[in-house]
C-alpha cells in the first residue's frame, strides 16, 4: 500500500490553539519541570540503587562505564528514610549493615510502651515484631509500616498479604472474607489501599520502557448497572453504567504499558496515548488497533504536527483552518474484522500511516508477531477477566463504585507485573540446565527478581507526607 503521509485531520482555529497549548504545556511538564518525586528522571531500579549508594558511600564504580547518575534533587535523606523499613526491601539489595554504616544512628532506640521489645538493634512492636526506627535528621520515631500499604492495619500482616494475593488471583470480596474469617469491609479496605500502592509502584518504576510494538484495545465492563438499565437521571453520571478499560499492551515483554478506565471517548484515548508516550524511552513503536476510528485521532493528537493551510490567491483573508499531520516516525496499522451473527467471517489488515515495507520490516524482526494483529492484547483481556473478579462476566462480583473498580484494576496489574511469573517469558539459565522464571517487569528491565506480595505492598511511598 502506498504511503499515507498525505492524511490530514482538519482542525478549526480553536482546536489548533488547543493542540498547540496541549503540546507546549504537557511536554514541558515531563521534560523540564520536576515531578513530585525525590528523583528525576525516573530510572531503572539498579541505577537508582547505585546512585543512592554513591551518595552515601562515594563508590562510583558503577558509573565509570558511561552510565549516568540519577539526580536525586536533594531528596536522598528523605528517600533513605522511607526505604529504611525492615532492613530495606529486597528490591534494592540493601541490608542492615549498610543502613548502620550510612546513617548517624548506629543502634535502634528502645522506646517504652505496651507490647514492645527489641529484636537485634531495632525496637519492635506488635505480634509481627514490626521495627521502629529513629530518623537521623529530626530524631522522630516512626514505624517500618509508615508510608506503605500496611500502615495503620489492625489485622495480622500475613493475613493482610494473603487477602491481597487472593484478590489479585480473582477471588471475590465475600469469598475472601469467608476464607480468612474477616469482615467484607476489611477486605474492601485492603483492596483499595493495595490498589493505591500498586498504582504508586507503577508510576515510579514503569518508565523509560523500550517499546517496539504496542497493541491498543478497549474492554467492556460496567459499574453499578449496565447502561440500558440506567434511569434518565443516572445517565448523566460518567462513573456508572458501561465502563471501558482502555489498554496498551507490549507483546514482546507482555507489559501493560498504560490502562485508562472510563467511558469510550476520544478524551480517554488521548489519556492513553499520552501515558504511552510518557512511559516510553522516546522510541515510537508500531501501533496496532482495531477499526475504531478514534484511535487515529488520539495518535495524531500525541504524535502529530500542526500544519497551516497555505493561502490561495494573492488577496483575501488567510484560512482559519489547520491540519494535523503524522510524525515521520509514526507507524500505525489497523485490523478490520467482518462479523455476521456475532461470528468473525474475515479479517483484513490495513497500514494507515507509514508504508507496508517499514511495517513488515518491524514484524520480521519481532520475536512474537508475524502479521499485523491484536491477538496479544485480546489474550491479555482474557487474563484480566480470569484474574479480576470485577471483570468476570455474569457474576455478582461487578463493582458498585468506580474507585473500587480502578483500585482492583491496579492491584491486578501490580501483581501481574511484579509477582506472578509469565510462562512465555521463561529463559534458559547460563549453564542451560533449567528454565528461569521471569515476570513482565523483569523482561522489561525494571527489576531483577520476582517480588513477593509483601514486597509489593511495602514498597516505600515517596509521595507520602
């Protein structure tokens, strides 16, 4: 098929002004203005660990090979204070001896109180012997659960982690409550807090991803009622009725790059494409979608350029219209399915932006795709419906509120990315004797080991105040 660089989306003067302001403001936020974080830019965990180690020990052997130091924006002390829980999480590889060498407090402070004791050099409290630490800057005491999903939790720590794991594996709220002999409201609070925690972990670690292919699709679900059951007044609300889960999936490393829940609108698709661009390393992948026409508008809004209409003739007012034209690096293909009586009769593919030669060259180098398809993102939908009770069809496990729907979605994503190994990502060991299991986060280079559910829930929240 010939190159379709001549494709243009017509905009009036107000839409062109909105697009120009959108590009300037949003790109400026992520390129120049620091995020609400203790480090910028966000980098893989090993680079962050080495940067923090360099600040405290002065060992720069990791950066002698040309690697860049992560700028911590003066937040190393605060970041270290948050990471100093239970001897650090296993993510960064810190141990107790390293903490004691790098802080001014060489021993823990013994505090008085009920049910408190000392384990090693740390003061502990509760049945789980939760450590209490003293800040080396302000000398204030704080719990190891501070700024984690386990903060202010009354039930046993192991039961709390098991409840979160059961929810992430697709068990319903009431069933989980009966299994662990707790109230269903306790399970709901666990799901909500764990979802917020997983959303934070995703925002911190899932950045600078190298994307070669990206399949976009949306999955239908509903909150509170189905759309045709809503009353006239209820149809004015955007948080009930039919809710679509817009998903961007990278088939090589099986990563859910971005997820946006809401109505099936162009605005939500623009949020999806914006999230893809912010989480990638700058490389524009091959986008593949179905025949839904709004995808092209969203991709042009994010990866397009503004072009003015040339004046025709020597006199007269200049045209008030402008066009969005695709960037030279954008490659976009569609899968068109013909259905009859609910069954697919034929499948056709079309290259909408770029050329068939460039698209085929990417597919030939791909480790998973041989043709233009959306099979991988649709298989991801099946995984979500199996492991997210709120997406399972024809059950009573559907969400009654949108915020719980989003929390359960983030919990399932965090568990899928960091805790649960993916069978298709296993690789041979160095000696070739056995297979090494990997999670999608490991395949994407975000982490170097399989997390436990406790490690996911206790990842220190740097945004916590």
